C-alpha cells in the first residue's frame, strides 16, 4: 500500500459539513478499490482541499474520487514520509 | 493553534535522506515561533513536498521554513479537518 495526497482547487467557501459529506461519499465506496481516505483538510478562503489516502495505485484513488463526484487531476504518490 | 499545509514544488529526485535533513532543519528552530512540523511527504517523481504543521499563523510557519532554507509561497490554513 502506498500513500497518496490529492489536491482539489476552487472550493472557496465550502463548509465543514460539506467537506464531511464529500468525504463520507468516498468512505462508503473506497473498499471497492482497496483504498482508504485517512484525512481531508480544507482551506475555505483559498478553496483548497487536501486528501490523504492509502491504496494500491493512483488510478484506484482517482476512481473512487470520480465515482464520489469529485475527480481531480492532481494526485501525488507519497513515496517518502518523515515525522 | 491552527493547522497548515505547505506545498513545495520542483523537488524532483529528492531522496528520503534529503527530506529528513530538510525536515530536521525545521524541527530544531520551530519552537522559536511556536510552530510544530508534524509530518512531511514527498512525491519524488513529480517533485512535490507537502508539510503538515501546527502553529499560531501562516507567517510563523513561513518564517521557520525561510530560516531553514526552504521558503514557499504556497501555504494553506486548514480551518476544517475530517477523518
């Protein structure tokens, strides 16, 4: 399993509830692709959303996001993590 | 304390060791600004680095990154987090 960060732009003014609902739409179908969306963060003033996921491939992550209604072309494969 | 995500571009081919060293340069000075860099992730093929931090302001996070030698203009204030 690899970690992925995907980035969504243009979500200015999205509320916490809307982000929670969008995230929930991923969670209910993510197992179909062996993906897990761990966390999502929103900057409502700049309209940016970041989703941290684990899964077998970028394509698997993207397919879940597409089916949930929020595709993105920006998805990064996080081969290195430090803490 | 607020969470922040900053994004760095152009780091194609950076190694795990180089990311660890860069992150360590933040950690040794972060307390000066009341900032904590929690995690950093790297996509070495696309040259993207994401840093998740907590701190009092965007400016405080940026000042630490500048002093550590890796400024960025892309820093987002994560007012909403879901899991």
